[in-house]
C-alpha cells in the first residue's frame, strides 16, 4: 500500500487540498468508502472535488447539505453524502442503502460520518481535517480496513 494512504499533510490553500485529493484518488481502489472528519469550513467538499477530478469526473462538485447525496460518474461512480442533518439512527442509515454502494464501481465519501449508524466501523479510509494557527489545514489520511 502506498505511503499516500497513511500521511499527515499541511495544506495552505484550497489548491493544495484539491491536489492532495487528486493524488489520493489516482491510487484509490474504486470500492473505497471514505469518512471525512472535521468541522465546518475545513475543506471537506474541496477535497471531494479533487477526488472527483482524480477519478476522471468533470462535473463541478457541490455540497450535498440539503439533498444529502450527490452522485457523480465517469468510469466510476462517486457518491458524496453529507450526513450532517441525519440523526445517526440505524433506520436513517439503512434508508440510504449504503451497502449497495460498497462494491465496484462505487466510491463512497461521507462528510459527518459519525451521524451514520456504524459507518466508521465499515469505512476503508478516514480523512481528518484540522485548522492550524496560521489558518492552514492539516489533513491526515489513515487506512482503516482493506476495501472489499
């Protein structure tokens, strides 16, 4: 497994965040599930935009805050979920049918994964965002489980 799958990177600009995600996407198995962890305004949606670009998706990535789920496609389907408005219940999570999207050609990315029942236990990668004193972001990518 590449060193890119277990790193801490300081990103000073949105472009840095996007480029990190592009590089990550190029090495990412298409059946990955990724938990994006961080406060509002940390660059999670920017990161997803980079992932999409790295997966060959030309659509503009927008936050799915109000509709909860956006789907983008090229040779792989990128499902982008914003679970912020969900309650973490098993019923709310099952309604999204996530298990159907944990196989190729799907790549599942979730913002606010702690609000989905058991998602953190089944995701393949955690990407954690934190703000530094100089307003740069530290982005930590950690493998959790091997993709199915």
